C-alpha cells in the first residue's frame, strides 16, 4: 500500500488508475461500497486502484473552531483501504488554494497531475469552488480527458435510513457502540501514542495505558469494555475510562485503558483501542476504596462481555 500526497508526482505504475473519490472518514458501509466498485472496475480493466481522501477534513478548514469529529486517522484509513483491495491512498491536502479551484481545474488535476482514467464517487459528492462540481459535471468535464465517472447510490440500513458518518458520530456521542459498530462494520477505534499519566492506577492495582483524544469525535464519557491492538499486532481485552476522571483533580480528558493479562512498557508506542460496549457513565467517588470496588465490578463486567475470563 502506497501513500501519495497531492503536489507530489504520481509514480508511473500508478498512473491510469481508477480513483475512488471522497472523504471516507470512518470508512463505513457506504464508503466501502464506493471503494469496492472502484477496485472491481480497476481489476476488470487491469488498472491500479487508488482511494483518494482529504486531510484536513474540509469542515476543519471552513469551521476551525468546530468540535472534534474525526472517526479515523489517515493511518487507520490507509490500513482499511488496503484491506479493501486498494493499491494506494491519495491524500489531498485540503487548503484554501485547493478549495478555490474551479470544477474544471479540479477535473484537470485528476486527469493531468494524477493520470486518472476513471473516478468512482458517491452520488452526493461535490467538488470545486462553491461545491459547484457534481457527478454530472464530473462526467461532462471528464469526457475531454477520456476520464469516465461513475456514482454509487447511498447504502441504506435495515430501517431504510442512509448510512452516514454523521449518524455514527451521533451514536457514539450517545454511547451507542452497537449502532456505531453496525454502521462501520467494526467497532469504533481510537489510535494514539501512550503517554505518561499520574500513575495512580498502578498504586490501586489497575495500571492503565493513557492516550489523549486528539481530533477524534468524543464518544459519551464513561467506562467501556474494549479491545486493544498492541504494537506487535496482538489483540487483548480491557476496560477503559474515557473522560475527565471526576474523582481526581484537576480534571483532565484522557482515554485510560486497563489491559487485561498484560504487563509491559507501552510508553511512546502506538496502540488502538476499540470501543465494544459502554458499561456506565463517569462517576465521582468519595474514597479510593469505593473507586476500587466499582473498578473491580467494571472489570468483571467487561471480561464477561468480551468472553475474556480472569
């Protein structure tokens, strides 16, 4: 899997590709359908398959003060695109210069700079200055470059509702891991570097691996049953506190994960924590003894949910 950054030359062996074009944050069922169509077409025509995404998200450029909403990092997207069969990920650096390009200039960029032979998008994809470009515009303008364009209809869930990133964010903010997992086809996962905390957990028998939330959407604060991908690829169960730790002062937002049956030093390393089920909301305890009693209950419940007995 190769990563191409806009502005850099596209390697010769990746020119003439079919490009799946969208933001693809979250890479949910709808996104997967677009990429699957692009990969299928690329394989049929003997071409490379590239998935294009935007970083930062366009909303971040136009609304810099918007609350964090990201569902996936670029690294996570790259892994997911590779698993879907893509040969490369193209990252458009979304700048004011890119946003100001006309629809005509953007199509010329796809065909000329990136050498695209075909593009697959969702039906609601827009591009170009003022979002003037639509799939129909892409098809019309692309004809001058022998660039073909195809749109994939939205994917609906069993209730007939469109699967979207906004629905996933709403589910996570409500602590509804089951809905988020169903729409994503996998649990929502937070990837980050393990940092030093105040090390209180180890003094009460629950050493934690701590991560900052960064630009991720904030799921409902609380205690979660989780699965953790370690740097060596192992997947272990755990229980995590996501929130501001109201028992301790000063408040500090962290994802603190107690990894079951693990001992080792993860400081400075990257792990990925998947939220499986929310057990309860955050609570303030009057004493450490009361906190430890509840934590023992949380760990037992998380182990039962994960099928990971002590």
